[in-house]
């Protein structure tokens, strides 16, 4: 599977929480388990989508 900058990844799966002890301290983890992955190339996005998900602050 190949993907590039600005491509979207659609993941379907589940979340698994776990914990274990390390050096006397409790460590909590969250694992994302992808059962299906779909790449949506940037050129297939609907028009105007680039502006909706832009994380840059507005001027």
C-alpha cells in the first residue's frame, strides 16, 4: 500500500487498552488495531475539502 502527503487514510478496526507494571510503576497503553485500511488519494477528495481540514490558524 502506497500513500503520499495529503492522502487520507481510512482505518476500520478497534481500540485495545492494556496496562502493565514496569520498574514498580503502572503503565497504561492504548493500541489501535486496524482491520481494514483504505487510502483516499488527495486528487480524489471532494472540491473544497482541503480547506475544511486545514490545521493552520486563520489570518
